[in-house]
C-alpha cells in the first residue's frame, strides 16, 4: 500500500496537474482569437444585401466560431419574410458561410407611397418605394386585408398565380393584373392591350394561348379574350 509521500501518490498528483494544464490550455486555445470569426460570406442574396443578412443573423463581431449557435442563426434569418430557408456553415478556423434561399417576387402591389413585393403564393416579401422592371403590378386588391402577418386575400392569391404562370413572351409585355373580381381576371400589357382571363381556372393554358395571340408590330388589336381557351377571340380595332 502506498503511504503518504509515496511515489504512487506523487505520480497521481503529477498526472492530475498535467491533465489540468492540458485542459486549461485547450480552454484558452478554443477561446483564443484564433477562432474569432474574421470572414462572413453570404450566398444566395439578391433582395437583401450581404450586410443586411449579416445583421439579421445577429452574429457579434469577433464571436468565436466554435461558440456560434447555427440553429439560432438559421431561425433568426428565416424569421425575415424575404428568406424562405437558410443554412449556416462553419469553416474553421475563422470563416462562416450564410446561405439563404430568398422568396422570389413575381408581382408588385402598390401600397402607401411604394410597392410590396409578392411571391407566387401571394405572400408579402418586402416593401420598396421603387418598382422593379419585369414585375407586373397587381390592382383591385382590398388593401385593408393586406398585412405581413395576415393570410393573403383571394384577390392577391389568384393574381400571384397569374404572375407566376405567365410564359416569358407574355411576362415581357405584362404591366398590370386586375383582380378586383377574382372570378373575372384581367391582364393589361404595357401598351394597354386588355387580355380577358376570366375565372382562375386553366390559367397556364389561357396564358399560353394569350401569348400566342399577342399582336406583332403594327398589327391592330383591341383586345384578346381567352376566357374560353379552346375558343379564344381577338378583337380588332
């Protein structure tokens, strides 16, 4: 049996001191500036700037890469209506990558002194004082029923569906989707040509037919009616 001051007890004390030194050294290393985040890369953002994404993430300057809560950052980013999904990647020793999938706007809703961006499901994405080229404006929506935390009204849902389903040739000339009567939709081109869509059924087919009937340069057309897509009509001037 080892007695006080015996070599066995001394060895245990030596091992304990060594493990303490190793553990303390490891703690200092893991909390050293070596792992402080020096670069944050943002991928997939277009509506948002990289600076906005970083601000939304809540990452503190100089925060240790090893102490970052990736799940918390993901939840913070996805709370923003402009972001549909987010992913957080750590790249040791000091790099963080934030990947975001933005909700894609398909139309604009005039609101106050600017516009609200709307996605394909009729959900609000963001607000801006400026319009955006290539996106049709939605009119006829009851604005008192529009809100970030409110379900989109039927008018906005069907108009967003029209915007999302438009083929490229029609999208290039579309200026306005009037949804004042969701069962009698009207599409207007930038030249003021009315395209009668009627009920929100067979929309993809109706829009494809409407695209095929768009007038060529100088062709006198007063209106296009695809309410019955199997029997479309074109009214001349």
